[in-house]
C-alpha cells in the first residue's frame, strides 16, 4: 500500500477431469471473467467472495489463519482488520476482528506456525503480533529508520522479511526480522519495494518494485542472509503489488492497474493471467480446504474476489 497522500503507482493437484471442470464452470456465482495466455485454452473463473464497499480502499494483506478464516486489513476504515468466514453457500461473511492501537495502520499479514498473526504496521514502522484468541496486539519488532513497512513474508524457519517502500522518492528498502524480533536492514537504495515472498523450500526470496516493474530473486543462506540478487522478470506496463507462491514455486502477482493476477514460474515465465472484475488488485492469498482457493483484495472495489488454482499455496496444510 502507498502513503495515504500519494496515489498508488501503476505499479501465488492434478488437473480436474473434463466432467469436474464443466461442473466447476457452471457453479452458481461464477462470472465469465477470465484469462489470458496465448495457447492456453483453460479458463479460470473469478467470483466475489465479499462484494463492493465492505472493506475500504485500504484493503490489503489477505491471509488465511489456522482457523480457516480469511483476514484482511481496512475493514470499513484504516487501522482495522476484518475477518471473513465462508458460508455453506460459498459467500463470505465479513466482520470486524480487531482495531489496531492508535497510530498503527496495518498492511501485509502473515501467520506463524504457532498461529500468531504478524502485521506490517506502516505508520508505526513496526511488525505487530496479534493473538487470535485474546485479540491482544503487541509490537513484535520496530523497524527504526523505515519508510513505510508494507508487505511481509515468512520463511519456513520463522524468519520474517519486510518490504519498505518510499513512495515519495520512488525508492525502497528491504528488512529481515529474526524470530527474536530483532530487525536488520538488508538493502537500501532499491526501487519501490512492495510484494515479497519466500520460495517453498525457503532457499529464495522474491521482491518486486511497483514503479520500476521489476521482480528480483535472492538466495537465502542458512543464517537468513541474502546474496546472488538477480532479475526474475520485468513487466513493460502497469505495476505490481502483493504476491504469493504456490507449492511449485510459481508466483501469483497482483498486477495493480492491469486488473489481473499474473502467474509467473520460478524461471521468470508468465504462465497465465487471471482477469479480475476490479482493476486494482493489492494482494493475494491461498486458502480453502485444499489450499487451492486464491483470494484477491481489490482497492478500487473494496471487495475480495476469488478463483481456483491448479496447485495449493506453499503454506497450505502447514
């Protein structure tokens, strides 16, 4: 998410049988919105989980908790987190989960192995920790010298990585937060760092730059340090926001302004694009009983769209 005063820049199984695919495409509530990759005849259908205006324009950071519910920031207004439960009819029912402390505004959300919710607090320059049972909020890490902590990624060993864009100057930084809550700035002088994700094996970190339209990949060493930075892919238009990885390491990237989720392989190839109803997706998350439901938050709609992926998310079933 960008600074409130700055306009956001044009900035993750087997295949079903023919019968199952037909039944899926005819399922109630699915729109004929979808996909785009030359030579790919498969159609990915999208539908609304939560409709227009339930969340505010600050909607971001979707993540599925250990309770199976979907959480996202900006429920009605900034400084809140909403909880979405999927009913038997497939529609989402949203309610306020927690109001953050005064001076805090949430963005990216991730869940630790113990069920702790971690939230990037971009106005407080913190990573917050929230107990799902008590809804108690505490500061897990303070990022001294941060611009605006945005998205966070959780490595298999519990290490957190945070993007830190400076929207006013089209720049950014990258942080590491250890399991002890100690924050370390890893890199500065980058572009507008935004979406961030770790590969399923924990050996690579992906970071995108919204304005510059680049996705970088790093090697992660045994101590959590980074090396071997290289360009994975650069897009010629629009921008990028949050991203997640599936179990095969493919990145599902929210293409802000393009109205699509781009699926990019670990080799940097665009495998497909899933067309959304909204034009400004801010982030994506995996969930559902088999981990193959993809949830997309939409800034221009204040809504959450969903579609099915071929593979589960990398953290599904953890």
